[in-house]
């Protein structure tokens, strides 16, 4: 592994501020506060520039100096640099001026933003000498750890709740990982993984490797700022499960600002999206509470967001408030409507978490929390191919005809008549 300037000071407790070395540890032994990677930003100045970034690879690793590796990455070299889509048709449907989709539904290799965090975590695992890795997962992380571990030649143990969508279960087992379904919800699975990681000395990406893992999410924010022309948007709407992503996107904006890479100061307001059936962070924001109340029995089709006791819930709620943002949640029908609207306007099929993000954005616009004349970015984090169960009984089935032109003409006439009736009902409902 080649050496390059290492700007990492170590791991810092987010509660007491005590520093710790770079090791597989996710909590401060003194007060059990969560650990976060701490960087020497002064040393970065003049070395991390727009020019150095633009000269880098077309992947998340163009931002390597701002990620916590001592040498070159060894896992997930093609991850990131996904499209930032200017969503003009969706903007018109929502009645807003400037709307973008950060589309990690096409990320490599497993079609979700989790490839970002896994690339960092497993590269760090290799640095630290781990041969066996694993995770607790609601689906996307399972597939990403399995795929990237296979490519890196690492043994992988994937623990999941026993009610996950089949597409996500298959998306982990196909890579040869040891997939274990656990009776219970994600929080129970995660507690078991914590015991396993420390008992066997394995590198679990979202347990003892979590401080490094979480930093991978920053690459989404770096890309947004660069793709907008070295500026940050007025608002970002991001889905929340454990609550880390929304914080890391904002952290990335502030890091670019500290390094003088942006054309102006960061004024982005952060908005969090959750499902009503599992809304601990959203509820914390809306009730103006300082304590996140866990949801003991999550009940939502957005299984990837069904984390009832979010590790970063407190920090996410504080960030939302401090930036002048807000949080909302939506029910299953609204989630499906969001998935369909995104697909029908922009040709992007997002998983249920994407439906949550869009449906919450629409609700925030109607409430006036999101301003219609500001630039808005929606973080779409996973592909709809993985959550087909959510739509399969909620969308129209194909029309069946015989292979004759007359049958097609009859069908076309019937369809046109139906569309005319639906348009009339819409106009009547609007009082036209």
C-alpha cells in the first residue's frame, strides 16, 4: 500500500472530546460516547484543492485526503461519483424552481449509497489486518458488505432481520457470504452483532469499524457540492435510518468550506425523512424533544429505514434544528406514491427509502418548510429493484390482448376514454 499525506489525528469522542488512536473501536471507554474521525484541516489547506480533486479518479476516491485511510484504498475503487440529476419534470410536478436528485440508485457495485461507507470501512479493515468482516443490516448494507468482501477476498458474516425483502436477501447470499437471519428487528440484530464483533475480534463495519464506516457518507456531499459548481444547495432532504447520512452530508459541506473550496458560505438547511411506522428522529424534531424515544416495533414497508433506536438520532435531530431544517414522516401509501412519482417524472426507480424521501419533500413543500424558490437536493439512496414487494400489488397489471390490430385499436380507444374521464375528474375536483 502506498503512503500519502495522512491528515487523520485519531478518533475523538463526540461527548467528552477525548482522543483515541486509529483502532477498531466505536465508543469512548470513559463515557461510552460515540467516536468520530478527527482531521488536521490546517495541514490540508493548500494541499486539498479544486485542482487536486479534479485530477483524481471519477469515483469517491477523488476525495481520498478527506477520508480516514493511511494509504490507497483497497476496496471499492469504482464506488461513487453518481449522477446529480436536474429534475425539471419532478420540479414542475412539485411546484418548485430548482430540484436535483442525487442518484445513488445507480452506485457501483450494489446500487445503493452503502457502497460508499463499505468501501471506506473494508479498506480500513484491510489496513487494520482483519480477515473476517461483517455487519448488521436492513438490506442494502448486507449486499454491499457481501459484494465488496468477496472482491477483497475477505470472509463475511451478514446478520439480517428474518423479514427482509427477498431481493435484498438474494443480493447478499449470491456473493457467497455467510448470511444469518435473526428472529427480531434490526435493533436486536445489531446488539447481537456487537457481541459477536468483540467476542471473535472480527471487523463489523457498523459496530467496531463504525467511525471509519460513517465517513464514507461524506463523499455524497462532496459530490453534490462539486457537481453544483462548487456551491451547496439551499436544502437537502435525506432519508434517516441510523441518522448518520444527514450529518455526514452536512459535515462534508463544512469541510469544503473550511478548505476554501466553495464559492460562498454553507447556508444549507438539512431536512430528515422517515416512515411513520418508524419515526424516532422525526418525532424528536416535531415534538422539540432533546431525547430520542426508540420505536420498539417498527412497522413500515421501508424496511431499510426501520431502525427503531438510531445510533446517531440525537445528533441528527440537533443538526436539523441548528440548520433551520425540519423533519417529517410518511405512511406506506405516501411512500408508494413517492416511488411512482419519481419513476413517472424522472425515470428513476428508487427503493422504498427513495419514496420516503420524495413523499416527505412534497409534504415539507406543502407545509412551507421547503421554499419553492430555493435549490433543493433529494438524496436517493437505493434502487427499486430491491424492494419490488412494495409495488407489486399497488400498480396496474399489463393489459392482455390477442395478437391482432383490431384488439389493439379497441384497447387504445378504451384507454383514451379512461384518460379523458380521469382528466375530467381532476378538473372537477379543482373547481375548473
